[in-house]
C-alpha cells in the first residue's frame, strides 16, 4: 500500500531552484534513504513533507484513513540540527511533545518513560537538556518524533553530526525502528544508507537522478569487471583473454588485468575453465562489486 | 487542552528563568522611584549641599494624582522598555534557535501557539503592573495624600490595556522577524512613532492609545469615567484584536523556517 | 548624618529589600547557568556593583538564548 506519493514537487527560494520537479512514492514498512551531496535539496524536500515549507508546485499525498486528519499527526520529524528547550528536562520535553501530539494525558507519561528507556537515555531523563551530549540530544530527538506512533518517521541527516560511537548507536536504533515504522531519512554518507535502507532516492541538484529498491539498483549498476593477476607472462595471458568470446576489452594497470565483460556469470565460467585447462599461474581472481559511490557517480554523470 | 499545554509550558519557562520574580520587582521599583525621590528631594538637596546658607529651595507641594502620573511616566518609558526586552524572544527566539521546527510539526493550531505565548506574557505584565501601581498607591497615600482605591483600579485597568497593546506589538513583530533584537527595536520605534504622531495630530487622534496616561489623569482629577478614556480603551482593545488576528494570518501564510 | 535621621526607614526599607532580592536571584541564576553571554566574572561584578540596574541588565542580556 502506498504510504506517500509525491508528484512534481518543486521549490524555489526566491529565484533559486532548490528542488526541481521531483516525483516518488513508497510503501509502508520501507526504509528509504534520500541520498545526495550537501545542497542537493534533501532538507528542503523533507521540510516540505513535514509541512514546514510550502511547495512552489506539486503535491504530497499521504495515505490516510480520514482525509480531515492533520497530516502532521501521521508523521514524526527530526530536523538536522534539532534544538530543544534547554531549561526542560528530557522527560519534560518528551511529555510536552506527546501532549502536543494529542496523546491522552493518562498515557503520555507512561509512554514517555518507556520510550526514554528504549532510546537509552532514561538515566538522564530528569536532567536538563542543556547538559546533554550530541548523541543524547539526537536520541531524544528520535524519541519526540515517534512518541505519537507516526506512520512515517522522517530523519534529516540523523547521524552525520555524531561521533563514531553516537553514530553506531543511532544506526542500531534505526535498524530496530525499521520493524515498526516507515522511515525516510536523508544522508550524504553512502555507507549509512547502505547499512539500513531498503530503498534509495538519489538526489542531485534538486532532481532525482535514480530511485529504486537497493537490490535492483545494485544489479542495474553492477560493474561488469573482473580483475586478474598473474605470477608472470602477463602480456601473453592478456592476449589469450582478449580472444575469449565473453570478454569485451582488457586493460592493464600495475600488473592487474581489468577485464570488462558483458555477463559476469558467462565470463567467470569461460575464464576459469581456460585457466584450469591451461594451468594459468593466477594469483588473484576477483569480481568487482558496485559500491554505492560508483552507483552514485554513474547516476549523476549519466 | 492543547492551548493549556502550550500555556503551561510558557508559565513554567517564565518561572524557571525567574521572570515571575524580577519583572514585578523591577516595575515596582520604577513605579515608586520618582514619587519617593521627589518627596525626599528637599532633604537630599539640603544634605548634598550646594545650596547657599539660608536659601530655601521651595518645591511645590505635589498632588497625589501628580505623583501617580510620575509613576506612569516611568512605566511608560523604562517600564515599556523592560516589558519589551523581557518578551522579545518569546516567538522570535524559538524560531531562531530552531526549537520551533520541532514544535510546529506537531499537529497544533498556530493560533493556539501564538495566543498561549501572548496570554502568558499578559499575565506576567498584568500581575506585575497591579503590584507596581498598588505599591505606588500605598506610598502616595503615605507621602502625598489620599488617592481613592477606585482611582487605583481605574489606573490599573486602563494602563494595563496600554501595556497589553505593547506586548501585542511584540507578538506581532515576532511573527515577522526572527531576530529578538529587531522585534524589540520595531516595537519601541512603533510606540515612539505613535506618540509623535499623536502629539502632532492631537486634535484628530484624541483616542490614540498613546494618550492613555493623559486620559487617566483627567478622569482621576474630574472624578468621572470620561468618554475619552473609555473610547481610548476601546480603540486600544480593537487594535490589540487586529494585531493578534494579523499575526496569526501572517504566521499561517509565512513559512515557519528559513 | 542628619540625612539618615530625616529619612523614614519604613519608606526606604522596601526598596533595599527589592534590590537584595534581585541581586540574590540574579546570583542564583548566574551560578546555576552553564554559559552566559560573555564571561561570568564580568556579570558577577555587574550584578554586585551596579545597584538596581545590574541584576536587571543581567536578566535581559546576560543569559544566552540557545
């Protein structure tokens, strides 16, 4: 079931085009990463979805049971640099957020305490937020975004400002939340997206340059290279390789032969058969997997 | 329910940052300072010296209502400055710090967000003003002669409307600007401009809120609730209403961030 | 000092009490606060040395709005 459908969303700041006519949709239960370099329009897109910015053009449709419901009650949102009331305690802020999200007064305290436990800051819950570390604030930020059990959780660069330890904690938390919620998060760090998301939206200069499920994109952008190294006689084997039907072309770089092929499966079969029969002095055989970086570069450069 | 939640948060904040203590105290000081120093001026002058031997410095006897006007004059200058500075960050500061971004994505009505903050500030201002003018009234009765309790109530009520108008201006400009400093500057400039325009076109602007103190004085002297005072109060109330609705309309149309 | 005798202390005492309360509250806030606008010791001097106005200036400008 489609949870969110975005059509032709465009945003101008004055004359600057920040988001250019993007459309996408995803189903509930997914974890979607909005990837792009800084300035690609990620934050603007999320802020439009959260209702903080008005789109210049385009529509945003949430799947909702009752059309009259305030869309904001269906989403949880954590901005890139969340600010709190420093004079409140973490627990007070969470309860305040919960009340504003229309959680019944009888339930809100219980839920807040449970949630503080879950995000791992319950031992600091009665301390003022001004004493919290960056990682603790981020976890409090996630807690305030999910206390009303939204259908969609939106996180803007949830880990990029954190140290390695805080980053690991937040990624683990996201991994857990994935089971109960639909998550849309932005990041410019590809390995983070790789780790937790099922689906990618690649944003570049305000446009979506590629989108789809992680596995599909992997297959699509899979580089078709095999790398070989030999103990000796490199040139002779390069010549032999070039005669194989599955090989498109070869190149040599520092004693490693890069073999471009059409189909990994066919080429692997053919090369390894030959190598066995002719007793090639192979020292290395590897199939190059596409990294997200490669995928991104390819998508951006066309 | 939602409004109460927002309002309670404001009250807690004003309590935690001691506004509930220092704003009343400062207004009390401002209100009693001039009547007391005036009363003791002859004594002070005598002791500080500077007056030649035998020279008597005659200070005309001050009427109670004149002493009260001294209190209002201080409240109208420094008092306005204090209440503007203490309230300038209430919305602008939240938008500047970014915490508004967390609050405004919650399913709340913007009108509630604005009026809860406005009401919390008004409550502080009204309580502080009541304490300040009551203290001043006490001193005036002690030092200058009788001023009736009704006169005190009338002064609190109508002067409170003027302070409410100032707070409403702060709220209005907070919606327009994200900088607390600018909000304070706009508000002060507006009140100064209003009083200049009122004095320039006095004949046509009898009911300008800037004339509130003058009408209060006249009402106390003449011992009747004058039409001018009531109309000025009414005009002030109407302006407050327009500003609050205007603030909400701008808030809805304006983007909440950036 | 003739001045001291001529002044009715019942009139002046409340002003002194208000000033003291302002100073104490400002000091409590100053010591509880993590960070201020500018160095803390300057605010300490402002609060203690500038009568009446010092604490007020601290309340309005001393506290950082985060």
